[in-house]
C-alpha cells in the first residue's frame, strides 16, 4: 500500500509541467511514544493553555498568535491573515536553475522527500525532467510551499522517481568560525598521521544502514515488555569510560596491535573479495 502524500501540485521546468505528489522519505511512526498519565488514577492527561497572568484556562477559539516586539508587547496575527499570504509557488515545484550536487554544502540539506507523477498524463513530462537531470549529472534547485512556508528544494533523479531534499536558508546556518577559532594549528609528526591512516585502512568498509540499530529505542521496548510481563526492569551495564590518552603515539600503536577497531586487517585482494561477496551475502540473507 502506497503511503499518503502530503503535497500535490505541479513540477515545472520552463514551459514543461507534470502533475506530481510529494511523499515524506522518512517516518517516525515506529518510534516508542509515551502518554502522560495521572500517577494516582492512571488516567491520561490533556494539556491546556493557561493565561500567564490570570492563570485561567483559555480555550482554542480565544487563542491568537503573537510576535514579541518588546517585553509583554506583541503584534497579533490571525490565522486567516497568514493563510492569505500569497506566494507564487504555492502549488508548484518550480525549478529555477541546475547546479552540480557537490556544490551544495552538506549543512544546507534538511529533509528528504519522494516526488512521483500523480497521473498518467504527467508521466512523460516527469520522466523527461528526471532523465535529463540524470544525463547532465545535475540537480535542480526549486521552490515549494509546504506547511505555509516557502522552502528551497534540491531535486535529483532517484530510481524511477525524483528525490527532493529541502534546503536551509543561509540565515539558518551557523558559522563555524566561533566554534573552531580556538583550535590551534598543529604540526603533527608524519609517523603519527601514518599510524592513524593504517587504522582507517583496517576499519574501511561499505556503508550498510541495515547494520545500525537504535539501541536506545530497543532498550525502551525491552523495558516496556518486561514491565508488561510483570518482570523487573532490565539493568544495562554502564559503558566503560574511555581511558585518558597519556601518550598519543603509544595509543595509536596499541590500536594497530589490537586490530585497529572492529574490522579485522585484510590485504588489498581480500578487501576486494569481501566487497564483491557482500551483495551476495545480503541477497542470501533476504532469501532465507
């Protein structure tokens, strides 16, 4: 069953347009969520908005948005006033330019979405835009209005569809200067860098997202299952704290001696064989 789209409109490239739907590429619906209960009764609690001065409950129809312009001073804005803000790209993903993907700073990338044709009429135009980007090895930069806010979106071919990644605006990106300014410029010995490179070589592999597990999420599920069964909460052993590095060169050498991490050292040929065998192993695992 296909997921429900959260946006419908048109993908537009100059005079070419295609009817599309946008789907979230990520989901948090499987995460453990808790309700807040009354400890005495076990009943679920509901939140209420309370006037900060009179401490009286304010119902939804009496609530209004306000922008702070001073202490206890606000400019009030009605919901219909926000809804009436006219933005040209409200129902259109309008491609404005094409750029190399590598030219987009990773910090600007926000949330991924899937774009797919909404009807058979627009499938051909959609495919033309997708395949042209693929052949030119370029990504599109477009504007789209989502949840009333206009966002910049990077578009790239993805399988039979297009993946759109919303981008942050420059004012949302913090400069690294203040964070990095106190890091000194160090002249490190070549041998020290070489040992670190050896460790990296020994730990080099393919990115396999299926091997990563949300250990905190798993621990919460185990806790809930134990309490549901009337068992005491499981106790996790505290993780050992890393030892202070007294001699960095010795620490690097010892890392090499113990295998340089969780990946065992391999010769170049062995690495190639492992890389080639990985997809087959994955297929076999799925088949079983």
